[in-house]
C-alpha cells in the first residue's frame, strides 16, 4: 500500500507548503470548497472513517450531531495531546506533515460550518508548536485559512493551544476545560461537546490522524477509501511500534493488519532473536496480550473480540527479559501521576494499586496481595468518572489474568527472578 | 407539558420537569447517599457515592448527575450497590485520619454517618497515610485538611456561589489538596460559606472549636442577622444559654443558605465580658453602679424637670437602627407622647432617610423596596456609590450571580468586590460624576425617548444636554467606553440600579440622585438603596424621624396626628422636631438641654464627630441606653444596660421592607429597650403597659398604615413585604428639588474617602473577637504611588489631618489605587473617619457631603 | 510585573481567544519563561493581567506538570521513564544522572546547571530511551551519548 498519511515523510522539507503542494497538497480543500457541507459529511460517511484517537467513533456521525445543533459559532478542535504511553503516531504527522492536518481541518471546518479551530497540542512537543505555527502562517498567507478561503466565501481560523503536561487532557471534555483556561478535568456528559462544548458552543473534537485522513478521502473519494482495511474499519492506520523489535517506528498499514504481522513482518521480529513475552497492542491502557494471543486483526471491532483493544495503535513489545510486575508497577505510576483527582476511585485507587505493586516489586509483597490488587481494581472498574480510572484497573486485571504466576513468584521469592 | 414517569426501587414517580435521578428520588422520600452533591452547588459527580443501577445502561450511573428520562427504571439499594458504596468509602478512608473522637464534626459528619450505615473499612490499606497539620492560621476558620475527602464543595461554593475564589484545588490526582492562595491564611472575605458546605471536619468554624458536640445543642432559634439592611435569616444554636454558633438556613427567602463574615462570625459580642450589666449614674464626675430603680427614677425626674424648666423642645431623642421595630416604636411614642416633642431622629439621617425620601418623592412610596434576589435575574445592573459586596454582602452576591449568568454588570467607579467579574466600568475624574450622569441621561433620552409617565421628573430632565464629546472632555472617560456603556443601558430589558452611600453623601448628592432616578426611569428599572444597619428601614417606618409619624405620616397633617392621638390618648405637637444635625447645633448653642440616646453612638457615627462631642458635653443631661460603654456612653449622666438582639423578641424590617421576626435565643438579666423606655415613661406619668413585644407590634399595626392589621403570625415565615393589607402607598407628593453645587477639587491634593469595611459596622462587630482578629483596627489606605512619594511602607504609623480633625493610623498600601485619595476605615470607635470630616449638608436630602475633603499625611516617627 | 515584550506577546495571545480566561495557559507559559518558575508573584501578575482570581490561577497552574512550582536549574532535562523507555534502559540513565551530576528526579544539580524531571511518555518510544533538554528532543540514549549531549549545555 502506498502511504497516504506518511507520504513524503522522508523529505526533510516536507513541512513546507511548497513541498506539500508539490505532492498534490490542498487539492482536497479546493475540491471540498466546491461541495456543500452536507456533501462532505456524506462522503466521509461513505468512507466509513472512524476516529483514530482511541475510541473509534464514526466521524460522520459526530459531525452530523454538531452540524444539526443550531448554535453558532461552532468549533473544531484537533486533539494533538497524544499522551497514551507508547503512542508516537501523531508526532510525525505534526512535525513532518502539518499542512495535511491543516488542510484536513479546513475541510472539516467547512463541513461543520465551524469558523474557528484550535489544535490542542501537548506541551511535550515544543518543536511541533513552531512547525505548526509556521505552517499555519503559510496557510494564512496563501489564503488557505482565514476569511474567504480561496475566494469561496468560507471562513476558518486556526490557532495552536499548547497543553502543559496532563495526559487527561486527551479526553475530549478535559481538553475543552483546558482550552478554556481551566484544569483539565472531564465534564459531565451529557451535554456532549457536539452540543455544548468549548465556550458553550457546539464542538467537534477529532484526533490528528483522523483529520489528516480528510485530504485523502477528498482525493480518492469515500467509496475507494472504504475499500482499504476491514469493512467495519476502513482506511489506513498508523501503527507505532516500540520495545523489543528489530525495527521500531511508525508504520502506515491497512486497518485490520494482524498484530503478529506487524511485529514479525513489518518490524523484523523480536530484537536479538529473543523470545516474545508480552505485547501491549494499543497503548498502555489497553489489555496486555500473551504471545499466543497475537493473531488478532488490529482494528476497533476485532480487537475487543480478542481480549484487547486497538486504542491508539501503539504496540509495545516485550521480550523475555522483562519483569512484568515492574512493567505493571510502572504503568500504575503513570496512572497515579495522571489521575486528575476528580473522582474518588481513581484518585485514591491508582495510588493504592501503585503502592501494592511497588511493595511486591521490591520484595515486600504479602500473601493475599494479588487478591487485594484485584479487589481494589474491581472497586474502581466501572465506577470512575472517566475511562482513565478504568484503564488503570484494567491494566492490573489483565497483567494478573495473563501472568499471575509471575506475580506469585515475585511475592514468594521476595525479589525478581526474571532473567533473560 | 409532558409528565415524565420513572420507577425507583419499584416506586413509580411522576415528574413535571426533567430533574436529576437524585432529585427525583428525594422528592419521593428515597435517600441516596451523597457527598460531593450539594443543593446549592453545581453538579459535580466526583465522589461516586450516589452510583445507582439504571436499566438498559451498562455502567452504573451517578444519580446526582443523571437526568431522568421517561420510562427510566432505577435501583438504588441492591446488594451490588451497597458493595460499591463500601468500596468507595474504603477509598475515602484510606487517607483519612479517623480522628473522630477529636473531631468537632463527629455527630454531624456525612462521612461518619455513611460509614456507620455501610460498614467499617476493612483496614486493608497498609501504606502510610497522607499527613497534613491542622491549620490555625485564621482566627475564624480552622482547617484539618487531612480529613478532606476532595468533594470540592468548598471550592465550588467559594468560586461559584460566593464568588470570592479564595481557595482552589492545588495539584492533581492523589496530591490534590485545597488551599487558599497563600497556602496558609485564607485572606478572604471570611464568609464561612465553605464551612457550611464541608461535609466532614476539614473546614470548620474556629469560634466553637472543641467547646461542645453537635448533639449537645438542644436549642435552635431562627432569627434575623443583626448586622446590615439585607436581613438574612440566621439560626442561632444554643447550649446552656450560650450561642455556640450561628448558621444560615437553606431555603430561607433572603439569603438561602449563604451568610457573610459579620453574620456568621460576628455573634460573639453577645457574650462579651465588656457588656454593660447594671445601670450607671454619674456621681462626682464618675460613672457609678446603681440600681434600676435609682436610674429610672433619676432619668424620669431629670427629664420632667427639664420639661418644666425649659420646655419639651429642650429634650431630644436619638433612637437606634439596630433596635427592633418595637423598641423604636415605643421610643418615638415616648418622645412624642411622654416628653411631648418631635425631636426624634436616627443616624438614618446621614444618608438613607434623605435618599429614600427623595426617590419616593419621584416614584412613590416603596420605590426602593425591591426583592434582593431580583438582582441576579436582571439583565443589567448598574452600581454606583460604593461596594455592595462589603456594605450589603449578600446583596452583593446577587450582583455577582447576575454577572455569572452573563448579565451586564456596569459600575461607575471602582467596585473592588466585583473585580473578578469583569464589570464594564467608567472611571470619571474626581468630582465629574455629575457631567457623566448628565451625559448618560442625555444619551438615554435621545435613544429611548421620554416614556411620558412621570411628568414631574421629565420636566426636570428634558433640557439636560451633555454630548458624548463633552463627557469625554470633562470626565476623562473615553468616548467609545462611554458609548458602549450607554448602549448596554439602553438595551437593558430588566434593569437594576444599586446606589451606595458615597453618592448620597456627596456634594450635589440630591442632583446626582435626580440624575440616577432619571436613568432608572429611562431604563425602566428598579432601585436598590444600600442600607448599612439591620433596622434602618424599620426605624424610619416606625416614625423615628422629626417630621413623620409611624407609617410615614407627616406630623403636620391633623388627620394623621389624630389617628395616633386616639390610640396614644394624648395630644401631639404639630411642629416638626429637630433632626439629628439640628440637635447637635442646638446642643452646641445651649438650646438643647437633654438628649436620650437609645442604641446609638453619635460620637462615632455622626460626621464631624469632634463637634458632636463638644456639643454633647454641653448638655445638662445625657442618657445612653446601650449594650456597651460606647464613646457616647462615657459622656452620659446615666447609662442604662440594654439587651442585645439575641436576647429579645421583636421584628426588623429589611431594605426590601420585609418584616421579619427577631427571636430570643439566649436569656440575660435586664430589660428590652422598649421596656426600659416604658418604665421611665410610667415614672413620668405617661403609662405604657405592654405585655410583650408582640403587644407593641399589635399597637403599631393599629396606628401605622404600613403594618395595618399585621400580626406576628402573619410574618412568621418572613415572606411579608409591605404594603401588606395596608392602604395604597402615597404617590409622589412635593415638587422635585435638587441641588447641584459640587465641591471643586484641585490637582496635587489628596482627598479623603470613607472605607466601609466588610468586617465592621460599629460597636457590635468591633466587640466580636473573630472579626477584630481579621481586621483589627482602622487604617489609612493609600495608593502605592502616594506611598512611594511619601516613602511610606505597609504598617507605618501616620498622622492624617483634615481641616476638621486628625487621627493617627496605620498605613495599608493598595496596589490598584488611584493615588488621588486616602481611604479611612469607618466604624472604629475613637478612630472614626467622621472625626476627619465636616458636616455640610445637602440642602435637599439633608445628607452630609463627605467628598472633596482635603487630607494630608505625615509619617509619625516612633 | 511583566516586561514589555511579554505584555505584547500576551496581548497577541489574547486575540486568539474569545475571552481572557482562555488565555490563562499560554500566559502562564509566558510567566514561567519570564520569572523562571511560577512563583507567587508570577501567579499574581498573571491573575491581575487576566482578571482571574489568583487562587484559581494557581490551582490551574499546579494541575499541569509542565508548570514549575519551584526555581529551576539553567537547563531542564525531561527524561522519559515510561514503559517503552524503561524496558530499554531509561532507569540506568536516571542512576547515571544521579551519580555523575548529582541530580535527583524532581531536583536540581548542586551547581544549578540542570533540573531533572521524570516524564510520562514524550512520544519518542520508537527511539527510546529519550529525553528533552529544554525544547530539544534527544533519542536512542545511552550513558555515552547522554554525557556528550549534556556537555553542550553549560
Ligand atoms: C483518558 C483519555 C485519554 C485520551 N487521550 C487521547 C489523546 O491523547 N489523543 C486523542 O486523540 N484522543 C484521546 N482520547 C480520546 C478522546 O477523548 C476523543 O475520543 C478523541 O479525541 C476523539 O477523536 P477521534 O474521534 O478522531 O478519535 C482520550 C480519551 C481518554 C478517556
Ligand atoms: S477516572 Fe476520575 S480522577 Fe481519574 S482521570 Fe477520570 S475523572 Fe479524573
Ligand atoms: S453525590 Fe453523586 S457523585 Fe458525589
């Protein structure tokens, strides 16, 4: 498959508007401006595009809700908070292909009749901020943003809003709070952002990768696009693979590519020929899989059937040298650090789970600690305000589910016995 | 309207509008446990205690956030739910100190109650608990943040309702904790509304720390706050005849669960050891303890003698804006019927009385009696002449609420208490307000035309023409700002105008009131006249004024006098008496021989108080009836100890003219103010026999058309705002007069401004230790620029001087001040700002003009 | 108080949003740059400028990990130790920073040259372990290149 999103990525000047135009950039926007907003939404619907931020929500459906709301102005927010550990798929899009995102946003803005857009960029990507700002300026200078775009009477303003180090701001309502100058704590839903979002106006939040798909859909048409990938989840998907593989990195592959193929075919297999021990397939919040469960098609619909989730498509590969108690402990440190503190089970539970895991890792685990972990995780699961807390509980539950003996061994031996 | 039917625990509930599942359950008497939910606050959904099962929803749902939909089936008390709640409580307890035996909240702690209901924590948490030291940084509030369960009710209260935003959640996740900006001292408005909403013992009042257990409070008395004209409902909780704490009441009409610092923390003056306990009589120049009998006979005799030797007109009475309607009614009756003079007045004369009279003369009686909560629902509010958030704090909250609901809040001058609400403000140069107001009147009239419903007013304003250009030139207000301001006023659909004393007490005050009335008229609004004292309105209504009888009936009209004469069985003088300022003049000139002061401190509360002191020293006989030995009482020949607000029954009338019951909360030896007066009266040969306060009210309701036929029963719930069954209120009566002569100012000079502090309103507040700890004494507030020019720093002592007087005060530096004025705090005995002011009166409102007073500052070297 | 350049920058920031409150995050960045960290004075200056209550401004500021609540060294090392970096040796780098430069996570080197903050995933997992020094990414780290890189920051 020819790359659509990571196109031209090796060109050191890819971020420049001229280079982007050379490979057909902004043709999709020109085409979209000839269309009625509803026609664009219909095209996206035909494409079957699902959000790439993690939940896989159908894009056309979200857009339809927002566009049906009579309130104006409407806002389009690009979620560039990319915080899920293991994920680094949006960064190349932002740093190397910013114009594709800008074009995608302008197309989406027109479809939504939104005149304002923000890119909510995580604070950890300072380089991307400069690149984006420069690209936005170029786009304004070329009448591709701002008022009366390409003389078609359409207005779309775009600015970058930089986050400041909070994973939870990737959650769309927390992102909105943060954009409004508040703490990034999730809001009560309903009302949903499509009705009452940023500045109390209808708001669509889409991921960087999602929006970057728009020029391509405009270019080849929804129908052709729908033929890529799996029927329920069409299109190309960027997988980012890290850990113990020979060739870690970002890979643009059709949706539904098997996890095993990603690891062994595209990434050259386990580093140094070691044995595979575990894979986290979609970012740290998604259930870990043991080696015998990696024959699953990576898409939003199939992964749950195989006991995990596609998430952000962030594959973390671990070989036999890795202590999974340690990984689980580290993951919980992350959740504890990132819990926003709004709801009781997540605020208190993440720290507690981390403490028990820390105890076990350091060799002070006690009999019954594994059941305690499961019980505490159970008291969190399904009771938190937002999915972050569930994610934390889910990590503990699945590590124990697949690797309980390793935890037991740790407790019994009072130390780590993993070698390799 | 479609009826929504839902089923909770098998019980069918019908609802007329969509509410939350929690509200629906409560309405049906089904209790769902909650912690972060509070009916006054925005929905939050954080504690997760209210999780319930809802059919067709895969996840558990928080009842406090989920809106009902037709056909919804909910279960709130399954085994699964109980487990979930136990789990949540366990989470809350892992970092909780479990110091219930030491905690003052025990017994009324939501967390304790819930654990009691769902079972104890299993003690599975082996790690170290979070440790936080008790904070005693504040005098009124004690914090034990170790007990905090992060429900954020305090923060939502502070931000979302009080609008002080003094505290916030700091950090995040498990490190989240709640702190004021400084990390230590709150340094806030000290409303204590955070105390009200904290469900555990994390934030509590320090006033009753470790002094009792909640269940030891057997008595609760619902009464009215003694401080300002808003008249908040408060509940005094009493143990062993001592007020243990004062709390607000949810659902009460005026303040609905909110209080300000004075109302909540200012009650301790009641039990102060400085209270007067026995009558004092001056013997050989010394105030000496005496019996009631001695004192009463002496007063009666002296007054009778003076009446005979000089005439009734040589005697005057000053009654109290802090005493009940009953006290005031009896007092004026005593002056009129027993002494035989209309020489009766109050300090309402220093502004409120004149301003209200002026406005009522234009719009009719009752024009300023508007529902306070109406401010929040106005689309536009204009504030001028003071900071409502300090003078009448709970009224101020309504303006903040208006801003929060995206109403337009406009101010003329800086209103510090509204700062966080980004009001549209105009800042005219000193003494150019008249031009600005004339400009607004001109522009509004041109935009909207004259409505034609008030010919008298229109005649006065039809020719005013000040162009926007001229406004800019003279006042320094930018034209665009002025025009936007006027547009907002012109577009107002529901307009409210809030007038503070600084306007009334300024040169040209009556003319400014005329212009403000015109603005209100053109914008079709309603007027709120700020009132500093709890029963200012009531004292006036009771006829404590030299020219009016109870119910605002002018003494000059025979038929009004007749009505009183019939009930009082005596003949009344038709000659209006001396007003407050005339009394001072008359005393100075030796025409006045005796003054009877009930619950007032003229030496502190009348401008040019140095002169008041000299004048009062010339009197033959001064009686002061009070709860403390005030500056004025120290000059008296006889001092009579009175009962305080907490010790008596009666009524107050607030600025909305809502008549509310003051209820006795604690007992004290002594007599009600009215009772003392009645005893003296009897000794002077004029009998007043009342069985109790209710009896007095009953009589007042006979003579005053404002109270006609009212009984205590009618006002029991506090929802009576007159006119109630009364005769129609009188319409505009006299020709409108106004005086526009304004004092001029020159540059390079500092001018005096009066600060009316949030924490103090005079004798009572300065005897309340909590308030004194927050704001210990009068200060001179100067702008940073002035301070620098005079090389002054915070805490220096300066001598401030005006033509009239001088005071030594501590310096406080303001960072956003204008550097044209020096603010002197009001209401401190011995350091009253009124020591520094002269007392020139507006010829129409008779209010003193306190603007344009030059002031100099000199550093006092230690 | 802010200097003139910052005031200009803040004014420009404000034009990007429909109200001043929304400018809080970017303005806190400006304050952090100018004051070195978000001191009480910095919060007050921001609060005054945007008409946001100062306690609220501090509440918001302390929520985000990248706003610094204490003075920082001249250069800020932000080293990721999340799973992908950890399994490829990030912890050894932490130990190295401690032994070689005397920097504890969350602390400052005794000479004030570096501050070290442990990061949760900085989006460089494919080239782990990775860090940011000030605004620059460094990837595929080991002790050797780490030392070289830090040498550039005096
Ligand atoms: C805890 C949490 C973190 C999230 N982080 C991100 C993120 O970093 N980037 C992202 O695009 N979406 C993230 N999401 C998903 C967003 O809430 C939202 O679904 C997404 O931005 C929608 O865009 P899409 O439909 O294009 O995927 C997160 C969700 C949760 C609950
Ligand atoms: S689960 Fe709760 S505490 Fe955790 S991030 Fe979501 S809302 Fe915040
Ligand atoms: S009361 Fe519903 S979540 Fe706290």
